[in-house]
């Protein structure tokens, strides 16, 4: 009888892990993917989908397309519990799914600090569902005041995308944008956003949010649409499982990607550290971690020595600032890029990922979108 691997979450990490696990014939290993949505959401592309004529569906690849002829079984349910002792996954409908091995890659949830009114009034920007809700709010009329709180990768991209059609304000409590990039690149991004019409407010903490206004340390700002891009956290349901959880709320994951002998983790729930610092949570890191974990799980099953501790070497970090301009760095030396070349490289990275996914799952080039 084949051993069963259950993968929780079909994001970048989960699909990368499945890509490795498929190296074993289905007669030896059966693979289950549990994910409540119908397709693989291309998260880095979602800010682009906020544009009026850019359908969100273009940035989702259906699991039915990805897993076609793969022997991988997709269970479209939401996970509510995982048992280390019983080797079971429980869904919100009460379905129990046994596993021999588990890859935990459920993604993340928005992290809301204890700011009065924030969670009630702000729209998060984490997945396709969030993107749809924001886009619906933006349909009222052009020129709405959109306040984006959070000057990291997501918040900066959302502000740049919306600047053409709306009165956009980007609020960041720190004294600079984009802490994941160097100061020079962050300054370029700030100046470019301002040139595009974005009002960038730095160095003021958010104190309170009301129905149509937010209170900062020195200013009060009204809004029509409020977008929260201020951070992420592990899914809340993990706290109620018997998985060991650290004080941060994240699972206790070893440098080999293991939570326990039979449970591995990848993606946002695995906080990865190199050279004393945390590696920013990106789709690129999740994909690398998923591939690594899938490979290590195969080694455990085959009773082979495990891979060395996970040490990701990112190939770059690129963000869009407006339709024609981007900023970031590429290659391991961290070569800075900006302007049209950075934007073109980001578009190329989207294309390359779809191509890679097609190849891993044995399909033609590239994967179609849902609407095609």
C-alpha cells in the first residue's frame, strides 16, 4: 500500500513540494492537496489585478489544470486542525484525512496590531479574495482617496498601481519605505511614487481608525478606501493544534524544515533566518523552501541522509512602482536595478514562474489563466 503525503496549502511552497514528491511513482506515494480555493493564486501579481481592466482571474491558475494527469488528489476544503499524535488533518466540515507524512504550507493571515478600529474598517491585501473586495470598493468612482497603510513590498506596489486613477496616500510608521531593500533603492521608490501622484507619509504611527478617517500621531486623514498592508502572521487555527508553537505564534520548525519526524513546514509558516537576520517572506522564498522540504521528505522516506540546513540564496527582489517602472536588485551580488529595466525584469519573472510550473507538472507552455 502506498504511503500518503498530505500537503496543506497549494501556494508557492505547497506546489513546489508536490513537484518534488511527484518524482516517486503513485504506486509508492499518494499525494493529497488540501486547499479551499480552486486555483493557485499568483500572489506577487495580485496588485496588478487592482487595475480596472486587469481581471483577477488572469492571476490564478486552476488546480484542475495544474494537477491534470498527475495522480495528485485535490480536496477543496479548509483545514481547521492538525494532529501530530493521531496523524490526521481535520477540515471545517469535520472531514478527517489520515496522513503518513504532512507538508504544512497554509500561507498566512493579516497581522493586526491592537489599534482601535483597524481590523473593522481596513481591507487586507493577502490573496485573490482580498483583491476582489478591494476592487469592488474601487468601482464607485475614479479619484477616490485610497489610503494604504504599510510601506513594505505589498503596500508600495498597491500604492503605485492605484496612483493613476485615484488619490493615493501611503502611510508608513517608520522613517523610510521598503526595509527589505537598501536605503538608496527605497529613496528612489519614494521619489518615484511621489512623482506619480502618491502622497507618502513617513514616521507617523497609526493610532485609531474610524469609519471614514484615521488618526495618526500628528495628523488626521480621511479616506474612501483603506487598505492594510502592515504585516502577516501564522493562521490562527494553528494555535489550537498539538503542533509546537513558538511565542511568535509560528510553528517551531528546524533548519531542516521539520516540525516533527513526520511533519514538514514551508512557506509563510516557516520563518527562515540566515546570517542572523530573517529572510523576507516572498513567493520566491516559499518556492525554494517547498522544493527543499519536498526533497528532504523524499530522503526521509527513502532512508537517505537529509540535505544540509536550508540556506536560501535569493535571485533578486523586484517590485513595481507604476505601469512602466520598478525597483529592486538581482543576482546574488545584489545588483541594484531601477526604472523600466526593473519593471521588465519583474514581468519576466512572472512569465518564468508560469513556465517553470508548467514544466514541473508536465504541461504545455505556459499555463493558461482561468478565463482562457
